[in-house]
């Protein structure tokens, strides 16, 4: 894949106050041209300005696999990203699917301003960013207007409760075209109650659901980020299995009867009883 023509960044100013606290852009000492966005000392995004198709974080790479399979290779898509950060996945889509139309909903306008000022977007990228709450932004979008909706939203290190419910998933389904795909970052640790409830919640709205996760996290041995994938169409399970197995940190694709067993007796979550994702253990993001 061709690397993008690099636009030199303006050197970041150090820790900067944004709407959600303190943000900082740090150069990646192991990869030239790459930057890590921290918000309140929690890593939120990794961006390679030389090669936006490089996805450093394991769970983001899994999301990239899903984006690779939502349409024929290189075909433009209409994508909605709930949660912006450093716009890692919008950059990825812009260079792997040129001509794609992308809408990003990011509540923190000052964070977006910081990222856009210091980490230029790929040339020709058709990315629009709106400052709004993710659910409000989703509800404002037209029905059947997107091929994929990606939900990767954190307040601090937790996904807000109102972005974990059946009603939220139903809004994503409304915005998707027939056969469209909903992709969700699910952060959880032992005993995985939140992840199980999210599987049940998505299963109450969509016909097909699978979960991509590192085996140790699936067994509840450690805190981690799973990727839930949901659609009313059949999911490309064999292709996902191949891609996830070939990653530097291989992950499993859980679907069908195995996913039912994983969810156990978990019930779908509605707005009235939704809770935020768990707080990560102390030190899990230590540098």
C-alpha cells in the first residue's frame, strides 16, 4: 500500500487544557513520524503521519480489519465515527478507501482543534468533524446514510452509560444502510459483566454479532479492549478469523454458539439501567 505524502506537523505545545481535561501529543520513540495522544494520561490514539494505514493499538487494528471488509477493497464508503481522538480510523479509511465520505462526532472541540493544528490530515481526506455528544450526533444523522458506524467513545477511561444501551444501538441501526456494520470498542476486565451485557444488548438489536478479542482478555485474565461487530447481514467470519489470527498479537473471533455461551445469562441493557464501562485497574496505562 502506498504511503501518504507527508505534511510536516507543527510541533505540539506540551500538556494542553482541553474540554475533557489535559491532552498531550507525544512522539513515538519507536516509530518515526508517529504520535500518541494522551488525555488525562490515558492513551487515546496513535497516528503515523507517514503511513496512516498503520494501526498501532491492537484493538484499533481489529477495527481496521472490519473496515477492510465492509466493502470491496479500495471502494469508497460512507463512515460515521463516534468519538474522534486523533482521528486514527478516519485517516485509515481516507488512505485505504480514497473518496470516502466520513463524519466524526467528537464532543471535545478543543481536543479536535489541537489534533488538527498539529497532526495534519491526509491530503484529499473528506472528513467532517462535528462537536457534539456522540448519541446526540448519531440521532441527528439521516436514516440509511452510512455503510459503517464506529463507536469508540470515552469520558476519561470509561464509555458513558448512555452509549451502552439498546436504544443507542437502535439509533446506529437506523443510520446504517441495509447490510451496514456497527463496530463498538468494549473495554472490560474480569469478571467481564460489561462485555457480556454488551453482547446481549447488540444481539437484541442486530441479527448478527461477533466479538474480536485477545484470548486472555476473553478468559477474564486481564483488562482489555474487545471489538464487538454487529449487522443485520451475515458477518464475514472466515475473513475476520484469518486477519485476527495473523496479527502480531493474535485475537479470537467469537460468534454463534460460542458467543451465546460467552454472554451466558446477561440481559440487554436499556437506558433506564445502563452503566458506564468499568474503570480500568490502576497502572494499566502506566508509561
